[in-house]
C-alpha cells in the first residue's frame, strides 16, 4: 500500500466508550483499519479514545438532557409541539457545525457512522449527519447495528419526517453495512438499498492469556465464596435482554450461585433493574449489579478500588447466561466463545439464521427455560471434560467464521469498493 492510499477515517456515534456492543465493534474496526495504515479519529457525545484524536460534543449523546426530552416527546408521549421541532432544528444546526469542524480539523477522508443513521436515539445527530453527507459529498460507510423497525419503542411516534429522511437516509454515496443477513434483507425490502454484511468478530487469532493474580481477585471483590457458581450476564440491563430468565435459571439450579450483571441500566431507565432486584429477592437468589466494577480496560479508581475488564469477568465465570430475545448479532455470544465458556442462551432469530448453522454447541431455549434446559446445565457444569471439548470446538468455529482475519478481508474490499481502487 502506497503512502497516498492511507486515509484519515472519522468514526461518528452517539457514544464511543465503555463496553457497549456498538463501541466495541467500532474499536475493532479501528484496530484493523490502523493495521492497514489508516488513521482513525472519533466524534461522539462521550468518548474514551485519545483526546488528540477525538471531538466530544455533549449534545451528540443520547443521554444529553435536551435529547432525552426530545425523545420523550417523539417516542414516549407521541406528541410534537413547535418547541420540540425548534429544539430538534437548533441541536441539528449545532451538531452539523461541530461535524463540519471535525471533518475540517482532522482532514477526514471518509466517515464511518456507527448506528447513528439507523436507530433514532438522537434524531438531531442523524439529521446533522445526513445534511453534512449530502452537502459535503463525503464518502460514508453507515455501519448499522440496529434498525428502527426492530425496536417496538419506535412503532408509534411523532417523527415521521425525520425518520424517513435520516434513519436510514436513502443516498447513493452512502455504503450501508449491516451485521446480519436478515437486516440486509429488510433494508433492501424497506428502502431498496443494498448493503454489505459484516458480522461482529473477535480476535480469535490471538487467544486470551491465562487469568493473572488481578483477575483472580474478582470473585472476592464481588463477594462470592469459593463454593459458589458465578453465572455471568454480560449485557446491559434493558428488558429485551430478558435477565429474569437468568434469575429463574439460577434459582432452579438449586446450587449456591451468584448472577453477576456487568453492564448498567442507564440507557433505558432503572425500572427494569428494580423489577429484577425484587424478583431475585423473591427467588432467594443473589444478583450483583456491578457495572461500576467493569470497564473496557482494568484499572484502579482514585479511591484505590479495583475495576476489572470484561475479560476478567469471562475468565472467572462458570457459565455465561444470554437469554436475549432480540439481538443484532450477539457480542456476548462471541465473547463467551472466545473465552471458552459454556453458554446457555435463547435461540434468537439472528442466532438461528447466521450463527447456529456453523455448528456451535450451546444450551439453548426458546420463550422460556424448560426443565430440560435446567437439567442440561446441571449435567454440564460438573463435567469438566465435556465443557473443555465443547468450548474448544466452539473456539475453532469462531476462528474459522468470525475472526479478525475475516474482518480484515471484508474491510479491505469495502474500502476498495468505496474508492474504486485496488491496493
């Protein structure tokens, strides 16, 4: 690759930090693109990337107070006052100007928009991006993780004009990327647009290292005794994750165990978390909501408290629970496979279509956990040889189908196509 082929790539999203799936996949893309020699920069409402490569604009975050009020009006109360419309236009102009400055200041050659043109968690940001892309004619890859038609919350709304314009925008010089085959079919059927399918990946070429002494303190930090099973729920606390199924499973195992939930409930309010806490009390099950204990990178807080990585959590888990009924792809699935952990999960639609046919072995269930599901878990966990055989086979399948090697190949072809050249 010659020097002139190196690009300056701008990632844009509502947030680019922490352990949510969109951020993690964006950083995987950035790592591979950097290997190609490209430089990556970041625009978001919150960002934990280096400050000299980032532009943090608070109204771009879906949790900004003004954006939350707009979302309340449009999607919860289903009303659209003149004040709501004016607020959208005001924030839209502010964000569009900030995006223009970002593109100019970092000399951006191509934008990669992470979910901000498919899920309307920040309507002004979607409109600002659409305006910028049209007027600046900047090459853009729209990396769609979730679509509006996949979320019941957006079935009734007061934002038809904005949603039609920007979620997603139908524009010839935007190259759409989706993470599963069903999304590609739906996007084509609903908008007439073609897309490239690039599934989520893990760095299977480089297996995780063995747990060190820091990781081995995790159980003690979380208050687990030596004889307790650690059931890991590595997801956000939102209703579609169906964490109540994990609570029920823990109760039905009839063994000392603790369900550890690694992510927060900040994205969609705390009512669901309160429900889960009450449910756990009724079942007599110990559930630890420990988002403050986990981050993308391990570190110590200013007060000296240990913060662990998700890697530490997986490596200390006896079983990963993943009862989600809807997933765009399934980061937690790939992470469990990568860290060689047994997995009990719902066979959500994308799993059945794009993942299960590859031959992965998990304990799966449908709408609810049956007695057979519970029995399979009880039989599996004490059988260390079977666990080892199962997880080794799953790892090999992950290496074959969902590795960084496959991502490198796909991104190389995507950039080639976008600019009409071969490296």
